[in-house]
C-alpha cells in the first residue's frame, strides 16, 4: 500500500477501506507517513467527506492507536458524558455524581481545558489536596467501591488524534465534520464506557454556531457510537450565554455544590438533571420517566452530593471546602462591572465571557499555561434580568490588577442593556439517539 494512492483515491471522492484507514493511522503514529502526506489526506477528506462507514472505521482505528481503559468488568452500567465545550459548563460535576448515586459506574479520564473551555480535572484541582493523577489500580478500585472517578489522562491515549489534531490546527482542516466526529469519538471509545451521553453545544461560546451545525455533528457522533456498539444519546444545547452564574475553576466547583445542595440556578440545574437522566436511562436501562425521577431523587435526597464528597475524598481532596465553600481563599484582586442604564440584560455573550475568563487567568492560551484556580467571573445579572443603573452585573476575580483591567475593558464593552426583554433560546434544542 502507498499513502499517495490513498490520497489520490480520497481526492477523487472514493471511499477508503478499513485496511487503508488502519494503514494510515498506524503509519502516521510510527512516523512512517510524513506530515505533508497526512495534511494532504486531511484536506482531501475536508473536500470529499467520508461515508458513515468510513468515519466509524477511522474512529475505531484511531481509538486502537494507543492505551485504552478496560471497563468491561463493570458490565453494562458504565456511562461517560461528553460536552463539546462551553463557558461555565460544570455539568459533569453535578450529573456524574447523580448518575453514580443511582448505580451507574462513571469512571472518567479527562483531558485538561484549552482556551475558555475549562476541563473537569482543572476545576476539581482547585480543591486543596485533590489529585487527578491516579495509578491504574487506584482508578479501577475507586470505580468499584464508589462508582465515581474523575481522573486526568495517563498513558498515551489516542496518539494518532493528538498528532493529527495538531496538524489539522495549522493546515486549515479542523472544521471537517467527519474529522471532528472521529477525533472526539476516538477518545470516547478509548475511555471504555459502554454508554455515552453527548452534550453538543451551539452558540457563540461553542465550537458549532448554529443548532443545525451542532445537530449534524451530533448525528455523525451518534452514528459512530452505534457502529462501534455503544449505546448513545446526544442533546443539542444552548451556549449563547454562559451556563449558570459562575465561570472559573474554583467558582464552578462552588456553583456545582450550590446545585447539589438544591440551591442551583435554574438552567444549570435543569441541564444537569437532563444529562443525568440520560446517563441513568442508558446505564441502568430504565425508561426515561423513571430515569428522570431517579435523577431528581438522587439530587434532592443529598445522595449525589454525598457521592461527590466520597470521590473527592478518595482522590485526596479536603472535603471541608465543599461542605463550607466560604473556606476557599478569595482571589487577590476583584472588581465589579455596573449597569450603565436601566433595562433588561441582553447577554452576557458566552464568547466574550469566555475570552475574559482567559484574560483573568481561569483558562489556558497554550497547553503549558498555568491556570489560577481562584480567577473567574460571577455573573450577578443574567440574560433577561431587569437591572437599574449602578447595579452590579458582574464581579471579576484575578491575581493581579493588570488581568482585572484587561478583562474589565473587554466585558464593559460587551454588556448590553435593552428596554425590551430579550428572547431566550431553548436550553435543549433536540434529543438525538
Ligand atoms: N475537539 C476535538 O477533540 N477534536 C476536534 O477535532 C475538534 C474539537
């Protein structure tokens, strides 16, 4: 087999066989196929697309390119949840313990956040003592005894995606639906869970701008999961404004605790419950309405909060900070943004808040950047709230005044107030399974 023939075939719109796709994946990770051929191959896929069979086979070949987690000893109850990324999205910290409290096994190995999409382990590491670096035996042991593990990635999972994604990033080939779907799903397949709940976001703070684009991506991911014998549900959800009221790692842990204590903001609570219900529906095989009742019971009884505390304690975290979040030390600097007139809050826009959170130090520009756990934004007024001139609409937190000033300039410009109540898009646009 020669790589140039595969490129020619795809360039002319042909469908590649499983052997050809495996040849590319193996050759590329072993450095036998150079970057320039991988780039030409990605561009040919960008123009010609892939059939659903090709996409599923490519995904499986990528998942098989490195280490994989074997959760087969837990049977059918293993569930993973994936969010395509957004601003203030802390639903994993809420939905995962709800599902685990109901009897699902949620053993997640997650990557860190890049840009304004915070990673779950980054958020959890803002709890003093918490460690996301678990030895393999500890990972499986905690999955067995507690049913909830939120760990960072170890070993070399999906090396082909790591290499190819970096190449796509600099060759104009990121925005290809089959390549995006294969990239995300290869990591989910390697993560080992039998059941998958996908939260595909759309809006200014998401990878996909419109519900239609998000639906197209979701359909491709559902098709891959089904072809690879996983049970799957995808929800298309709104990311035009941040989810909840807090953005930033420690702030998001605090807000997740608010939800688990029954005092959460409405849309955040509602989406967390919807995702947890889907996890329980798939993991325990319960009908949807029963799964929903179970999720609500796990939340209101405190069982989900107890589950999160157990998992955090098992991973070395000092749970007193979760039980009393006022113990967290405050950020060194803070400031407020005030409403300049009376009226209804139109935003805040997810993209602007996301960018500002990176300026404050809550997100990374580059993989090696250190994040400040205390940095972030508290949105004291939400879309549709009526505010009066001089009311505080946002509080900003960072370790120095320079960061505060940069974020304040960006956010002050983006705060919009209107005399008319803005229209509010639905929280969940569609359910795909
Ligand atoms: N996220 C991924 O993991 N891969 C892509 O290709 C795009 C977004």
